[in-house]
């Protein structure tokens, strides 16, 4: 859980060869509502990306092919040339589903088949390049931004399941000094691990799914945990191979009974009132097995600064992980522990890299945040500014 401390294509032509890079930038929206679509998978055989909260994406590749997929929507398969002929906005159409399929109330037997297939469905040893974005808000205002580019090796045959090599980083944060609040991010293992619900400890039921190629299975724990909470969520399962392609977990269902924990020496206290995690898996076209392509963690902590405080403060954390290429056998040179607070990472800022990278770009909200940080840098008496750029 989260802790707070109060004190805080290649082209071959004739006799020569040259490399060409393709690029496209678009906004993806729902064809009916015209609302932006987040987490649309943008990919081809070599590269991956996704849309942000504004439905925006930039995709760069040496392979002249683009696929856009979002569960419940008709997939799009096209080329850079075709997309660049269109307007800035790309519309995706909802699939027409058959809702007369029998929905099973107890899906435990089906889930046993799913679990039995796990060892065949998922890659056991692979490396991906990734981007990681951490955004923290206090009372609805952004106070922390951290972006990381690196490599991650997943190897189930090793004692340490994950190895991390951070390559590029930018981070900035500011705190109001009088609040004396610091924040500890979850570690990488907590973000990317999938703790599957135990078959004998949970109830499973099938519900309608907006895509006929998949089943949506709901789960709920049969007993409360030490904090009196029932955890629940869902899994989206590919009917063809029984692979889980999306997993969503909610760790808190009854906020009212969550006790406060002491924070620091001033009588302050805090409690986690929201803890949600979503993982998405995509099939690698080479190995025909699945790997973690996206992960998202959302959490909220409520706190009081001291024993006399009557108005609580709220921290909202969002962490997003994106694998930007298909799995490789590339070696990773570890330089950051997977069980260490992510915000403790200390690596120099590369202005050239962050100006020219084209998959993790800033939303309008984050641009405003960076502008505000620049404006308060001289107000050292009121704020503490920490960062590498």
C-alpha cells in the first residue's frame, strides 16, 4: 500500500539500403459520443504505444503498418500514409455484440481452465523498453511529475522476477513548506505484479461483455482482509486461448471502516481510501504468447496534518506503465531496485531525449503544471522544489 510521512521499414531498393522512419499524430474518439478514448493500443510487429487521457497519440516506427485496438470497438488496420491523409481526429466504432449468449452465474470451473492455461499463455523470460509516468495531486492540484524511460526484464526462472535499467528520467515536484508533507511512491513490483484471485478464496461470475470474442468474469473475495475490506474486480478472457487480456482489481470497498494510521510526531494521521490497479496483456506475434503491455495504478490517501486539524487533505496518485516495443531477448543492466520507492530514483535529465522522444508526451494539464513550477522556483521561502530539470 501507499505510505505517507508527515515531516512528506527498413526499405530495400536496388543496390542500396536505407532506413525510413514513419510518424503520425492523431486524436482517437468514439464515433457516436465524440469523446476521447483512452488506452487505445497502437501497435505493429515491432512497436507499441497508447492514447492518453485526451485520446492523443504519436506513433513512430520503421514498419509502415499501424493497428488500433480497444476492447469493444472495431479494430483499425492501416498504414502511416493512409492515416496522414485523414483529419487530425480518428473515429472508432463500437462493435455490435450478440447479447443472447448464456451468461453463467458461477464461473469457477471456467476460471480453472483459464488458470491451467497460464503457464502456456504468458512469456516467462523477455525484455521490453518502457515508459513510466507518475503523477501526484494534492487537493486536485498536481505537485509531482516523474517520467522514466528504461528497460525491464521479466524472468520467472530467477529469484528476482524483474530487473530494471533506467535510461532517461525527468522529474519535478513542489511542496508548500508549511505543510511538511512528503510522499512515498509504491515500488515497481507493486505496480506491475498481477496477484490473481485464488480460486478457493473468491466467487466468480460471468457478466455480459461488449465484445463477442471475449468473456468478462467478475470476482469477489469470500472473506474480508485485516482492514475489513472485500476486494473485487474483473478479468477479460480471450475465448480462443483462455488468456486473460485485462485484469482490474479494487482493493477497497468500504471506506468508512478503514482506520487511520499515525503519521509523524505531530499527531497527524492518514488512511488509504482508494486502491485500484489495471493490467493489460497483448500477444507477441513472434512467440505467440502474452506479455504485460500496460499497467495503471490509481490510489487516494486522506490525511490530517496534526491532531488539531479538522479539514483533511487528499493525495491522488496515478502511475502508468507502457511497453513501447514487442518483447526481445535484450539483456538488461540493472541500476535500480524493483522494491525501492520509484521517486527515489536519481538520474540526470537529458533535454535532447525528452524533446525528441515521441511516445510519452505531456498532456495539457501537465504542461500547465510545469509552467507553474517555473513560476514559483524563486519563491524559496514558501515552496520546496525538487527535480532534475
